[in-house]
């Protein structure tokens, strides 16, 4: 089942980011506030 995940802005000018690495595997149980992935921005 697909679930929408919202990515918070990492800075006031951030418009997009690239998913660099998943930190959880498909099927893993996750909880609210858990870090799911590493995000790359244009300032990386």
C-alpha cells in the first residue's frame, strides 16, 4: 500500500530535494517522527 510522505522544507528558499538514500526497507514498520531517508538539496 502506497503512503504519501511530506518532506519539510530544509530552508526558507528550498523548493525541491533529491532522495539520496532510504534509511528504511520496504515493509518495515515506521513511526511518526522517524527519519526515513537522506535528502540532497541544491546546496549540498
